[in-house]
C-alpha cells in the first residue's frame, strides 16, 4: 500500500502545518516559519507493512519535539491528517523523544510529491503507514481515534519489531 488516493498539489505559499489541542487551541506554521526552525538530519531505517524495509535513509526536517515545545496539552493521542484527506493515529508520546519529524528533504533533495512533498510525517519506529504523506496537521486527542488504515483493519499501533500489521497481531 503506497497511496490511498491521488497526489495532492500543495503550493508552498499556501501550505501550513497546524497543531490543534484537545481544548481547540491552534498552533500554525507557514512554510517559511517551518524552515526557520532548527532542522535535523535523521538517518533511519523505514519499514513498510508489506514487508519491505529501506535501511539508512537520510531525511531533513523539524523534530516534533521542537513543534510540540511550549504547547500546553494533556492529550495522550494524535490523529495526523493530510492534504487529500488521509489520516493516521499515534500515541502522542511516540512523537516525542527525537523519534518523529515533519520531513521536507529526502537524500539531499526536495521530497518528491509522490513521496509526500512538500512535507510528510516521518515516524520510522512505527510501520510506514503512520508516516502521513502531505501532512497538514495534528489533532491532539484525549481518546484514541483510528485513522484511515486503522479503520480498515490495520493495527492501532503498528510496531514493526512485533509485526503488528493487523488488528489482533
Ligand atoms: N497521505 C498519505 N500518507 C500515506 C499514505 C497514503 O495513502 N496517504 N500511505 C502510507 C503507506 S501505507 C505507506 S507504505 C507510505 C508510503 O510512502 P512512500 O510512497 O514514500 O513510499 O506512506 C504512508 N503515508
Ligand atoms: Mo504501506
């Protein structure tokens, strides 16, 4: 499974990333605001649920630790949502601790649109369907809410080391 729909075209001058807390507070970044934040260059292995892995991929982006810094929340869950309508859920803690990024560069070049450009979520310690392409924002939630594939029977958490592909794995 690569893309559940057509590739959305998102011009950089109207692109934005929004974190909405469980109380409805909104934190927004334009493209230039995102690029002005501290950038990191993670080198990570990625694992697709259909059994391929790519080892040693290099990305550039902004850590979710940076984006969540200073956001007042008691939420335990996140529903990531994308331009085009895709959604996927994660525990908020999995976006912390230097393990998740909003990535805009892959192997030294702009992230191609078919791979989620201008920017995608990168959460390499979970199966790659959790790494929402064309990411547009995060909704911080008190209660877990399944996303697109999770509603279709994929595992709620998706740990590749425990091969959590489908519900019940
Ligand atoms: N917005 C969006 N993000 C998505 C998907 C999708 O269909 N839409 N598919 C997921 C799945 S199942 C996989 S395996 C990866 C594929 O990423 P790639 O196209 O860069 O290989 O994106 C994930 N993120
Ligand atoms: Mo996938």
